[in-house]
C-alpha cells in the first residue's frame, strides 16, 4: 500500500532540495518521497501512511454514536475488514487461519476524538471533539481481533492517552497482538501512562511538527513544543520504545536538521511522513505544502 507521491513543483523549488527530476535509487519517485525514503529507518513499517492511503480509496465508516474508525489492514494488501457499528463486529475478508500472527497485518483503533490540539494538517478534520469510544465496544473489538491474527494493534485518536481507560485498553491490546503501537502527541505526562508506555511490546510514535514556534503554530496550541519536549525526555528516561516523527510540511522540512540531531542524540529512530491532502490540511494547504501549491 504505497502512499500517493506528492510532487514537487518545478516553479517553486525548495532551497537545499533535489530537483524534481532527481530520483532515489530506493523508491524511484520524485524528490518529496525520496526525502522520506532517505530519512526513514529501513526496518520502519509506515502503518499510518498505509492506513491513510487506503482509507482515502475506501468507503468511509458511517458516523453514528461514535465517529471513530476501526479497521484491520495489511501491508501490502489494503483494508481487509472494517468495524460495523450495527453488528459490533469486524466485517470483511474474514479471519486469518494461521497458527501465528501475521507480521504485517495491523488493527487500527481510534480510541477517542478528544485532542488538546487543532493541528492544521490533521486528517480527522471535523471528526475531532466528538467524545470517546465506549469501553465495552473497544474491549469487544480487541477480543475479536484475535480471530484475525493481527501482528500489531495501533492505538490512536485524537489523542489516545486522553481516553479515561487508556491504560486498561493498552494492557488488553498487549494480550491480543505481539506489538502495540501508540500514536500520541505527548500531551499526557501522568506517571501511570508513562509507565504503561514503557512496557515490553509497546512502541510509541510522537511527532514534532516543526521547531519551537513552528510546532506551536502547527498545533495551534501555545507552549505545545515545550510540553512535548518534556514528554519526550520523560519517555526516553523511562525506557519507552520511542520513534520521533514529523510530517513533511513546509514547517517540518525546515526543522529536519534539528529533528535528526535530536533523534541521533537520544539514539531513537526518526521517521517522517508525507503531508496528506485531507481533513484540516485542505483548509491550510498553501501554508503547509512544501511546494506552496494547491492540493
């Protein structure tokens, strides 16, 4: 499931960038994708990118009592099952009859639409701020995931750690799959959450969307850069399996030297992702796109 390539405009070349005609020997795509290819760790599995690419081509999940999206997908292979609100079951290709979890089969579980930020690039857009997923449904979904032999459960949001039962959900997810990936913006600093994130088998991805004021501008939350830096230090000191991420907006591109330096200093992976033309990003595209062009 390859993410569509975001082309770089010939009319608006970026300082210090390859020309649009340059090709990466790995991906054979345009320079914007090569920036990701050359920076992202070789062993990194871009589950979020895969999910966003596939959901853009699939029918949206109907918004009912809770507007979150839950699905089971594969890399490569696409979305194989989606959560049906009416039957409270994953509906799709059926369970995987294998003796062991499939290493590239993942479950995507949006726990909440609550978030302290209103990021200018957020793909959720208007789906933010519509509450938490009910705990009984989450536990039911986790239980059914066993049938699909997923190799990884991805807990996301909104901001997943804002769900009042986050630690319980994380611990249950660890019983379902050999790996759990938490996509968190680092807002929550409660000791019990940090300890839960440091458990074996839990991988944490936290973004810096720019450096200092650029990050605060992206999140539209003053002080968010200093807060996430404090969280990153606490995660690192607690032994959390941490990956630093960013989105390759104009602001993220500007911060690449500092972000690489920070990741190298802490000995953690750094994995940037391409900007997705959906949700809030559509309203801010000219300010976010490295090329400065229309979406």
